[in-house]
C-alpha cells in the first residue's frame, strides 16, 4: 500500500532556495554582532579563579571548566556556556554552507 506524500499547500514555492533579502542579511549580521558583544561583556567582567589566569585563547578554553567553581556567579556560568557554544555554532554554519553546494 503506497502512502501519499503530504504536501504543504501554503508554501509551494519555498524549498530552502528562496531569495535572501537584505533584511535577512542585516538580521544575521546584527545577531552576530550582539553575540560577540555578549561574549566580550561576559569575558570582561568574569572572575577567573586564582588557580588559573588565562593569557591566550587556548588557556581561556583550558581554564573555562573552572569558571563556575570557587563561588562563580551567573556571569562565569554564562561565559562558560558562551565559550563552548560559539565554536559549535560556527561549525554548524560551516557545515550548512558546505552541504549547500552538494544539492
């Protein structure tokens, strides 16, 4: 018994390849600026434990697991989340762009 494919009749011409308007680019770049501004804000006010004072990007990621400990507050917990979410979001975007060319 063959099952009929359900078609969404509301958006027949939208299949992920629609025209991207300037407003979408503006929203994307605005969101990126806000995201990185949030990271700078969190980093500038975060309390790093005395056992780990990072000097470069690799040390920041190495010390990030210690941020919420030693009485760290919401800013340190948010910075930890921001630090580990950012590379994942960048990797997902790169993956999405690379797979777009295969279609």
